[in-house]
């Protein structure tokens, strides 16, 4: 019987050791996931702040320039080009953008700060952005322009210009170098973090990998923000999790778009996160196993005493 008691003790120690090891292993991996979630939140905030620090002064400056009476008055007459070029040159320095274009609704001519003019045509694919923008209900839009001579991609941020009678007289567009925005989006790409902008339909409009532009994001981030708003939550930033990873989503009002920052998490690591929720059951199982082994030891011990007495 001493041999049986020894066997039970060995089994008891082995079971307890396995359960304790499993507990510590799960705790370690779950804690690591928690740290990664915190790191994602931190990285997302840093990307958002870096983009705001770069874009907001430019976009605010564009709003100020678009509200000036000079542009409205000039578009009504489309007079002296010299004064327009001088004004645009001054605004470029104040705003910090690459260039400014001014499109007239009346003449359908684009006056570029470089001193050139372009006459638009409805049937020309190049000019579709203007006519689509005129028919839209929004006062702001974002387009892309690829300079084939310099090999540089630009982001156009367009603003409708209204006279006092609320009649649209033109569009002011500012050019922002795409690579400047792209560089900020890829700040933590070496840590497995991906950042990009989408519109409310989920279409990717700005991405560090230009091949992703035009693709549609898998998840409805706009819908998540809207549901958060309906529930009285934050409309500026929310967090979301899936089987593939975690996300932080910010509404970028000045671009009327959504900044998405994602971090992929392996399925095995995600399994650990889910399993960690089972720890109370594991602890309860440990208690039950200990109680069972304790009763078994008492039973064996009692029989051993009876056999010794006989």
C-alpha cells in the first residue's frame, strides 16, 4: 500500500505542477498581449499626433486663405494675373504647402501658382474631379495628382469658394506632398503596425503602400464610430479587436476621413488571450483535483492502518 500512496503522491505533484505551469504560461502570454494592446494605443496616438502636427497647420491655413475676400473678388472678374500670382505665392509660404491652384466656375479655367493655366473640359478624365466636386454636397474633397515629370505623388485638398449670395464661384486646391504623409503613417511599420486613411465607405485613400489606395478595408470602421456615437461614446477615437488583430480608429475632421492604425496578432497569441479567461475554471479544477486526491490518500491510509492492525 505504501507503493500505491507513493504513486498517488507522484500523480498529485505532477497534476499540480502542470496546472501551475499552465497558469503561469497563460498569465505571461496574456500579460504580453495586454502590453501589446497598450503599445498599439500609444503608437496610434503618436501617429495621430504627428499627422495632426504636420497637416493641421496646413489645412487651417488653407481655410483662412479660402475665406479671404481677395480670391472671391478676383474670381468674379478674373482680372490681373500678376496680383493673383503674388497672392498665391504669399499664401504658399504662410500655409506651408507645395502649391495652390484656383479653379473658376465661370470660365472653367484652373490658375496654377506656377503661373500656368489649364482649361477644363467635361469630357476629359483629367478634369472629372472638378465636375464631380461641383455636383457633390460636400465643401471639401481630397484628390491625388501624380507629377510624371518629377515622379512625385501629391495630395490635393480642395475647398469650395462661395460669394455672399452662397453661390459657388470657384475651388481652391492646395498640394501636399504625399510622401510626407506616407512617412508619418509608416512610423512604426517595423513593429508590425499599419496605418492608413479611409473614407466613410471604407475605401483606402491614403496608405504608405500606394498599391493599397482604392482597396476597401475589411472592417466597417465608419460604422463602428457611428455606433459609438449613438451609444454616447467617443466620436474621435475608438478601439476594436478581431481574430486578426487590434485597431485604433480616429476621425480626422479636417480631411473628413478616418485614420486606422492596426496591429496584427497571431492566432496562437489570440488563443492565449481567450484561454486566459478560463483561468477561474482552471483554478476551480485544481481545487477539485486536490480534494479528490486528499480523499483518496485518506482512504488508502485508512486501509493501510487496517491491514497493519490485522
